[in-house]
């Protein structure tokens, strides 16, 4: 994506004729894989605390916690993405994300870094013969020898049924 906006620096020097689209992402680790999410959808990062089981919830729902008087659903991000679920360890955290009026905690093994990416660093998801890969991942970032998957936060959020179960509990 390019723009014809000109940015002027000190002494009137032109910095660029095309402004690059940049965004900041938080990278997290699940097992040996790295994922990233738009920092604008992150409300906070919390250390792991035990959660209360939510009856009849999908298996990727780890439970619910009380976050300053609000019931928050905790999603096991590994299981939601089809990876092998693991029990939370001492380094595990949950990233509180929001999309529209939905808020949830995403359980991850660790927070890695804040990275700034440009459009030219992003790649499309390779064709796998199924749309499942594309459902939760919106693109890939190539950084050094790493491939980081960009999460589609809106698709990871629990549906209305899970939210209603949590609020009723």
C-alpha cells in the first residue's frame, strides 16, 4: 500500500515520497512457534492464574477468571489453533485482547517482543488445500530465519454462546 503523502523533515528536506504502512505487533510463543497480534487489540498482559471451569464450553476454553470484577473467558491459544495443548507453566501468561465488544484472554507460553512490520515484510498464507489455515491466520512475517504467523484476533474470539455461558456463571 502506498500513499502520495510527502513527509518533510528538518530544514525542509523531503523524507519520502511514499509513506510505508507500518504497524506494531506483539509476538508470543506457543511451543516452538511464534505468533503475532496487532498491539492495538491488546488491553493488557497478565501472569497465569488458575481459571474456573466453564461447563459445556468448547475444549479450547481453558476456563474463566475474575478480572477486576469482570468475567473473562480464557482461550487456550494452542488448542484453538489446532496445536497440542499444554498445561500452563510458570512463564505462561494470558494476553487480554478485545475486538469490538468482545474481550478474552489468550493463553500463551511466553511473550517475546514488540515488532514493527511493514507491508513488504508480510507474505500471504501458502495454499494448503483447505481454508482452515486461513481462518485464524491473516498473514506471515519473514524476520531473519523466522516465520511468524499474524493472528486474526476477530476470528479467535469466543462466539456469543460462550460469552453468554461465562456471564451466566
